[in-house]
C-alpha cells in the first residue's frame, strides 16, 4: 500500500509499505477514505517528540471502510463505514470503565500518563496512523463507530479528534451561564472550543491569535470577538481592561507547545528530542483569568518541564483542568449538535491534498501558507 512515512525532521514522503495484517483476533483492517493533518502532528514533523522512529506513519484523524476483521470482532463487518477515535483503548481497565479512554492502562507500555494514540510515535504505543491507504485498528469492538448515514465524510473525520477535543476543552472549562470565555489559539481546536463555549452557556467568547486570517475565521465560524496579540501589545492588560479589571471567568489554552515566542524551547527540544512546551500561552491564561476562575488546557504539551507560573495560579485560587480528549465519550452529544446544525465541522476545512502530495500538505500546514487552517488527506485521489 501507499503510506506517508517519517524520514526525519521536516522530511515526510509517500512510500510503498506492507499492508497491515490482522495481528490479534480483535483487530480490524480499515481502508482509509479520508484522513487529516492535525496541529499536534507538527510536533512529530518537527522532530520534537521522543521516540519518533524512521518509517513511522502519522495520522490520528481518519475514517474509512472495514476491509477485514479478526475472528473475535462482533460489532463490525466488512463494508461498514467507520470513524475511529484517535485514542487506542481497551474499554475494560480502571481508567476506561470511568470513561478516561485517553488514559487507558493496557495499550501502551509507556502508559504512566497517556494511553495509545494512532500515528503518534512509540511514546504513545507505536501504532501506525491513518495517513495511508490502510490502517490496522486494534480492539475494533471498542474504538470505532459506524458513521451515521446522514453524516458527511468531511464532518465525520473531524469528530475523530479536532472537534471532539475542542468541545472537551469547553467542557473542562466548566462554563456557567453568562461567563466570559477566552480562547488562546485560533487553530482548528481553538475554533471548535470557541464555538462549543456558546453551547455551554457562555455570554461572551473572545479568541486570541496572531494570524489575521485565523481570527477572521473565528469571527465567522465561532461568532467570537477577537484580538491579535501582536497588535494588542500587552494582551493580558487588554483582556483585563475588557473585563472590568477582573479577568475572564474561564480561559481555554488551545495553543500548547506551538505557542509563539518559544525560541529557547525549540532550540533545546531539537537537541533533546523532547518537547515540553512553551509556557507563553498558559502563563497568559493564568494572568488573564479572574481570581477563582478556571483554566482548561487542550494544547498539546510534551513530557519535558515547562516554566509555568504555578505559584500565581495557586495564589489566585485557580482551577486547572486538562487531559487528552476521551473522544468516543463526546460523540453522542456531538452527533446531536451536528445533526441539528449547531456545529458544521467541515466549515473550517481549507485544503484537501491527495495522499501522494502529503509532503506539500505538511509544508503548507506547518508554515501556515495560503491561509491554511485545516488540511484533509485523500488516499487514492
């Protein structure tokens, strides 16, 4: 089969690779019909995640058609159109039975923190991802769901991570009716978090970024107020001024390790192959939320230290909530919102690239060229 493979920092290409096979009776093989490039894929692309091995196939956002099933699979059959959450999880461990699928204890030998993730280095289990023509889906009775007939492919693929994660970020923020919610980052997850904040009862939603085209999308898609933090000067002072000197009720960090100004972090991470994350966005969140407020962290941070203003957070009495999204737990409510027209995930898609051109797709997405917000990958196009 054809698959995207990693050949080193900033080097990805499409190669012929062995088609995945059934390795366990509970496996399924899925023929990928649509995948996506995620902002967190850039940590791998930049060579800043530990144990990203040459030949690894990225891609944790994908949908497809079941091509083969193991003898123990009961819930899927060949020909089913399925969406696969980015989490690989067992469904039966201490964490899974509590709905913490992203913290599954049985699918990753490094599971002291994160569970398994498709296409996200051997730190996250070593599972090949869906930027390929075929992908092996372990524990197929647990993770995938059949896509409803009424749901379009381009909406379904975005529920496998980006929309679910943004919605989860708004959930973690514990928004009360009428709250002012600030979202740092106008990438896909930030846009979805901002749109979801209204569904949670927010009375005001503000999005902060430094790219004007993404801020325009935040105004159009999420109906949010926006600030360009480069033009605003001291963004914390600006946000405090606009909230009667108190600060926002809740702040959602949808930036993480991609925060602007992370020069030292990028230098050290490139040497150590570890990406802890710049503290810029999270420290802005701590400074700009009101005392007693809540911060939700959805931005991707790695395993290395980050210089976070934890003392300020403690002294302000803040609540910090964070995790990788347990995707499948979000689907029942998100299905309702999409079907009822409250959310249209595919509205943020700006680019579609054939699998054969994925290197160009990564280049455009990484460098934010051509007003790129979200890129879909189409095998066989």
